[in-house]
C-alpha cells in the first residue's frame, strides 16, 4: 500500500484496537504509538501479536478476518475516493 493508505489503515486499526481493548478493560503498552508514529513492519507485527494474543480464540478469528478485509478495502479504494476521504478527515482535524 502507498503511505496514505497505510497511515489511514493504521489510524483505523488504532481506533479499532482502542475500542476492543476498552470493551475488554485491557491496556497494552505501546499501542498508542501505532498510528501516531511511523512504524517498521516488525514493530507493527509485534504490536498486533500482543493485541491478538489477548483475545479469546473466537474473537481472534473475527478480528483477523476484519483486519484482512480492512487492508483489502484500503488497497482497493479508488484514488479519487481516497483523496475525498483524506480531505474530509483533514478538515475534521482542523476544526
């Protein structure tokens, strides 16, 4: 994925993890940095591994599939739709 798609996916992933962890009333050290700083693939894999290990098996399978679907969605998103999405989110951040 290009950098914009990758960062957008990581932003989604961070938000999603926060919701899931809050529901489990669990915290994982280092997860807040997931979307806010550039990460190497190894660090991303390690953070995902820590998070996914916290999940019961049934939830793990659901989350794994959801993450794959989300990656596919960002990858397949048309360029003009992506540009519109980025502009809308930039405006929300400025407000």
